[in-house]
C-alpha cells in the first residue's frame, strides 16, 4: 500500500532520540508516544479500579438479601463503576491509542498540538481524584447512576454532586481537547500522498469519533451545569414545581448519551478493520463502504436518543420514529460485520492473540447488536427496559465489544510500543479465560432480565438466585483474568521477551510497521512518501 | 516545525472547532425553550395550557363517542395537605362541558400557598383538553386548617382523535409558600 522512501532512521541526528528522564519526562512531555503511554496506563488503572467496584456489586448480588454492603453504598458502586468505565477506562484507552498510532499511521512526526496534548492528559487524573474523593464526603459519593437522572441528581442527591459535576466538566474538557487535536492532526499532518481515502480505518473512525465528541461533549457540559444550578442556584430546568420538566433531563442526557455509546465503539471498528486483514492476509473487503458506514452510523446516532426513553410516555409517532431510526442503524452496522466476515473468507488465517480478540469481538459484539434490536422494538422494550436484559446488552457491546477491541489493539501494537513480543502463551491464556468468563458473566443476565429482574437494586427475588450466583462467579473469573493481561503488559514493558522486528505480523499493512520496533522517540521527522 | 505542507492553517481549524464547541454548549441550553415550544405544539409532555379556553357557543356534542377521563392527584414533596378529586373518573362526550371538583385540605396551623401543575397522559390528549376554568391557573392561598373545594371546568375538543378513548389528567399540588410568602393568604376564600 505504501512505502517509506526516506527511511526515517537515516534522517535522525543523534540528539534526536534524547529524552528527559525521571518524573519530569512524564509531567512535561509533549511527545505523542509518551502521552499515548500515559493515557493507556491511566485507563488500565481505571479499568482495574472500576472492575473492583463491579466485584463489590457482584459480591452483594451473589445471594439474595443484603450481606456485604448497604444499599446506599451499592448505589455508589454502580454509579462509580459506570462513570469510571465510560470516562476513565474506555475513552482514555481510545485516546491513548489515537495518540500512539494516528501520527505513525499517517506519517506525521507528532500530534498537531503537542502542548495541548499534555494538558488534555494531565487534567484527567485530577478529574478522577475529585470524583473518587467525593465518596468520602458526608452522605457519600454520587449514587444516582452514571446517567444521573434528575431529580435523583438534583432534589435527592447529596453535596457530592458538586464534585461530580466539576469532575465531569474536567473530563469533558479533556475529551474535547483530545478531539480537537485528532482532527487538526488528521487534517494537517498527513504525509504527502496520504489522501483521505488512503487513511487506515482506525484513523478514519477516530476522525469521525472526534467530530462526535465535539458535538456532544458540550451538551453534556450543559446538562451537568443545569443539574448544578438546579441543585444550588434555584433554577428549575428539571423541576416541575418551578415550571421545568424532569423528562427534559433525559432528552438532553441521551442526546449526548447515544452518540457517546458510538464514541465508545467507532474506534473499535477501526481497530478490528486493521487486525482482521492482517491475520487473514487479505486486504480489507469494502474499504470505502466501511468509511461511509462509519459516517452514517455517526450521523444516525443523533436521531435515536429517545430509544432510551420509550417508557416516558412519548406519543406514538415519536416512539415509532425512534424505533425505526434505531433499527436503521443496524444496517450500516451490518455492513461492517459483513465486510469483516468477507475479509476472512478464503483468507490464510492464523490465530494469534490479537486475531482471537478480534474474532471474539465480531461474534460477541453482534450478539450485543441483536439484543439492541430487540430493545429497539418499542412495545417489547416496555418489558425489557431497566431490567438486566439492558445490562446484558450494553455489556456485550461494551465489554466483549469495546474492551475486547482495546485488548486486541494492545496485543497487536505492543511489539511496536515495547520492542519485544509479548508472551503469546500468557496472552492466549488471558484470551481464553476472558472469553469463557465474559460469557458466564453476561449471557445469563439476558435470562434474568427477560424474567423481570430490575437493574440497579442491591437485592432481588429468590427465583433469580441461581443465575445471579453463576453471574457473580463469571464476574470474579473475568476480573481476575485481567491480572494475566496486566502481567503480560508489565513483562513486555520491562522488555522481557523476544525482540520484535519492525513488522511482527506477516500480513500487517500500514506505515506504523515501517519504523523499527520499539518505535523511536521521534519518527517521521522527514515525511514518508505514500504511493 | 514539521516539514510537511500544512493543508490549512492549524489555527483556523482550531477556531472553527472551538466555535462549534461553544455553539453546541449554547445549543444544549437552547434546547430548553425549544423543547417547551415543541411540547406546546405537540402535547409531547402532556402539559395543558395554563390559560382559560372559551367554549365555542355552537360547538357540536359528539354523542357517538364516550371518553373516560381519569383524575389522579399527588402532593408535591413535603407539601402538608390532603388533595383529591371528588370523583376518580367521569365519562363524557366530546364537546360536552363538565365540572369536576378537587378538594384540598391544609393540615397545618399556618397559612400556606399552593400551586397545582397539570399533566395529561397520553400527552396527545392534552391538545384536545380545554379548560374554561381551573384552580391550576392561579396560586391557591390556603388558610390554616382550611378545606377548599376547587372547581375545574372543561370540555374535550370534538376533533379528539378516535384513537383516544381514555386518558388521565393528573395534578400535583406543590407548596410554594417559601417562594411567594404566606402574606398572600388574606381573607378566607369563602368571601
Ligand atoms: C444495533 C445497534 C444497537 C441498538 C439497536 C441498540 C439499542 C439500544 C436500546 C433500545 C437501548 C435502551 C434499552 C432500555 O433502556 O430499555 C440501549 C441501551 C444501551 N446501549 Fe445500545 N444499541 C445498539 C448498540 C449499542 C452500542 C454499539 C453500544 C456501545 C458501545 C450500546 C450501548 C448501550 C448502553 C450503554 C445502553 C444502556 C444505557 C443505560 O441505560 O445505562 N448500544 N441500546
Ligand atoms: Cu442508545
């Protein structure tokens, strides 16, 4: 596809690979690779932290009745788990991957706005510090769910809400800065010859994701601001007594919220579109249709938000509109799955760990998509809404979807990042443990959901006991399986392993494989020529 | 710094993107009045008008249809009263004018001010519900211990779609004394 004419290596002066050492290197770095690494480690830490909170939830739900935590703390755990996983684990992981890979993939020496890049990372730890510290306030931390519906977050919340709002503002600013950086980089820093329709799909999907972020993060900022002023400054945006409307909260939140779920999946589509061709040793089937499908998913994501609100008593015409729009999204999504499968068709496939995660992604994400279609059917959603069926749906798309794709990406690019091959045995062990446990964890949730077990309660009816015990066992297995991942990554980071060649995957395509492994601190100071 | 040819000036892209951020932030707030207007036009959120309608003198009563209107009441959070409709539901023809009384009892030894907020479900019905008189149009002063009977006079527009055979009109009675002050309660309402 592309060749590097001027090997970036020759263009280097000696002093170029010189980098500051110690803590200052990380605090003041403007290097896209350093910042990518920071994002990725941060998101891993948040993943483990949010995961521990999920284990508290599963511990409580292992048996009916109250045994481990009190209901208010349980609610704090579900809230924190959701917020941390969405804003602390998945989104920063994607931003980390974008930082590392986009400049390498488009032949740029760095991100376009390196100083802002430093800021957008370093405000994140503070946001989460503030969020976590709110749990030590009198009355405890936020307990209204990651969706912070009014009036739970206004009339009925504790003062930790102020910290929650502040933390959300910082996370939002970080995301917006990251998105601006991605857009400017992609528009202005592409190597000569790297036209838009030659960009790898990971770059394309991130480009579109960045526009989604620019469009909806400010709306989120607006909603949290309204919550704050309703709670503390006497406004009545969401208070019926003062002329507001609590349902308006849900409209505003989901106007952000639905595009947000696509923010968490579009970059995955890009990753999978890089990995499957590499291990099937065939070019991606339908590149252009992938680009258009991504763009249409992004466009449609603004027209489906009320599928989260079917039970708020919308008029029939609105329910029908949102139902059909939601189902329409399945079409471009189906195009993608079709293209991935067709790429594999008659390919010379091998099954290294990145490919295993990618394959699991295709299958399990599709299961999540299908439960999504079921939820999109308005009349049946009256039964499924706010049950564990919804929990099963979004964990299939987010854990075995987004998170699996992040793991696939980590294994795929670890040799480039660290310079050594990761431990394939441990990686495969991680994969199989995760694959089995994730299904023990989330599949039975469909059944208790259909049987009517509501989400977000610390207790449940006795007939759900057996399935919940199984789910909890799956949860602990999945949680502890991630320690294998941690082990593999630490080993690779400490350079324990076979040195990796510039291109460790035979069928891999793209500029990132034309620089040595580990990628030097500075790459593409002279732009490569893309043919 | 980079030796590449920038395709456009960085700062012009950044300016446009920042402008989009500002616009989208403002858009979030603009959705509040837009939503209100939209609901008013479509009955989306089931709010009824808070001004009196005047019944058209030669309105046709549609005797071929009987609509069930149910009444629900709730007191706002912490509001110290008992609030209920005199009847739980009525059956009526579109075009017919009916009066339903609501009863509220101030159970405190203080003068309070109440405000009722109506809501109709399904929301579409709110477009065809016309109140010629309603206690919800005004703040209701309630003297200490007073029991007030508050009438609500209304009719259904004969254009009411056939699909609506039954709907619920609910009121929430809020205590707004703290916002308006109990000085508003002067003479008892019976005068
Ligand atoms: C074919 C594609 C999809 C369809 C048709 C679909 C449909 C739906 C519907 C109708 C609901 C609301 C269910 C209810 O609350 O009653 C829902 C919830 C949800 N979906 Fe999807 N979905 C799809 C894909 C995705 C993807 C790709 C993601 C994220 C990566 C996602 C994340 C979520 C989340 C997080 C919720 C629950 C939010 C909450 O209430 O906390 N969905 N989905
Ligand atoms: Cu959605």
